[in-house]
C-alpha cells in the first residue's frame, strides 16, 4: 500500500487599502461610494511525498511557489426610503483581478537505504527539465450588483425580495504534475433570487424567519482527478486540475425560529436545497445528473435551554443542541469511495452566571454520544488501495471562564 505525506509552511504578505465616503440626502437617501485595493504575495514552501501517484516509484519533491495577486475594485451602494416602512436598496461593484503563479520544483534529498521512504527497486522522481520557473497567469474583471426591496408591515413583521450577483475568481492550476497541466480556469458566477419574511409573535416570545431562494450558477469550478486533455491523452497521469465544469440551478428554502416561555427557550432551524446541472463541459467527463462536490441537501437543528434562578440571584443554564447534516459526494465524479455520510451530533453546555453577570463559568461538551463521522474523504482507492478521511472530534469535555471588564 502506498501513502502520502506533505509538509507545508505557507507565507503571506498582504497590503489592503479602502477608501469610503458615506452620506445622505435629507431623510430620503443614504449612500456609500468607495474603492478597494489588494496586493498580496503568498509563498508555498512544501515537501511532498506522494507514493500513490506512481506505485513503485518514489514521487517526492520540494516546492517553493510564489503566488502574486493584485485586485482593485470600485463600489457604490444606496438606500432609498420611498415611504414609511418601504425601502429600496441597490448596489454595484466592479472588480479586476490579476494573478500569477510561479512553479518551482526541486530535487528531493537523496534517498538512501534505511531512510523511511527508501524503495530498493525504485528511485526518486524528478520533474522534467524546465518545469521550475514555469508560470501560469489569470486576469479578469467582473461587475456585480444587488437590488433589494423590503417593507415593514408592522414593528413585528418585515418582508423582502432581492436579486444579487457574485463571483469566485479564476486562476491557474495550483497542483500540476507535468507542465502541460498548467492551465487557467475562469471565474464562476452566481445570480441569486430570494424572498423571505422576518417576524415576531405573541409579544416577541415567538420569532419565525423564513426564506426561499433560486440560484443560477454558471461556469462552476470543479477539480478533475484525471485530465487526459491536459496530459497528452494519458488517463493514468495523475491530475488535480480545476476546470469550469458547467452551469446549474440551485433552489431551496430555510426556516429558523425561537420560542421563549418563562425561563425556557426552544430554538429550531432547517434548510433544504436541490442541485441540478443544466449544461456541462464535455471535457470534464461529468454527467448531467451528477451531484456537486460538497453539496448537502438538508440540515436541521433543535436546541433547548432553561435559565434556573438560584436563591443567591445567579442563574444556572443547562443547554442541549441536536444537529443533523446530510451526506455529500466529495468529488465531481461520484463513486462509492468518495461519499461523506451524514451525521447526527449532540452538544451540551452548563453555564453559571452570578447576579452581577460580570463573569461566567461553563462546562461544555461536544459530540456527547461519541459518534464517529468524517469531515471529508479523499478517494485514493484506485491508486493506493485506500481512502483517506478526516475523522470527527471524539466526545470532548472542557471548561470555560469569561470575565467582563
């Protein structure tokens, strides 16, 4: 069986500047305009030992990749108070991004008999000549907007409808195994539509917030684990290339509420959403019915706490939280080795506050049922005969103390 080992020590230097002007026109209009600038360099020193890549051959290298990014943006936002309780909010933002990734790959330390990663019938892997110093770059600009109309029917009820756009920046493949895999990928875009209501009932004892949404997702960024189109037609060459995989629609609804009666407080929330591809990039090999990596269809949580007042004037508050999160596929091409199963989680807390409330102490517990579940799974079954997963934290109990000054 072959494994992997990586040691990294990223370094980052970032400079940001923002200039903003806020103002108002009588009581009718509030506005804000400004600009933003970012300049950063992230250096990625690393020592990678990836035995699973080419069984029988030690795939080991040193890297030291500087990534230069420069962004600048201009934005404006305004709120028009049309009539009492009715507001129209609008905003626009222009963003320009430039990124340059320099790949440096160096020979690893000489492997000798007796070293932890020495393979008698193998040898160390060296990247092809000319790889070090190879550059990948991306440059792009995007204009986004947001429009929101809200109306407060009463102090206890507000409804709204909104449409907004956003994007996730493009770039270049950060993990090429051969020079031909140094390929750029474009930004992904989202147009989000939402309608909802926020309300309080029964003298503010019950709070209920609901929302429904519909999102148009374009040029979705996915990571391919095989990419013959960038590997000279080879389907066995390792790959970890981000690409723009296609377009999709996402729709769903969410609900959250709380109810307080005397010293007892009950809280609940739930969400459901559906994902479906509307078009795909044939080069990715995904199918129109495939799931989106990391997409969770449903979540819910319920919690309860009771503020028990002591004769001294202080309070003791026990609280329990019961949480559910559904499973998801961790890769663009779903298979049995790449599914992260859903889980239930029970957390608890017991808090003491004196009458002065100037300090508090608590005993906190997470995963009280000591359930094993996985945060993420990385499928290397085909290469190494094993899957790699990040297990959840076991049952954990700790104490907290807070002081107000």
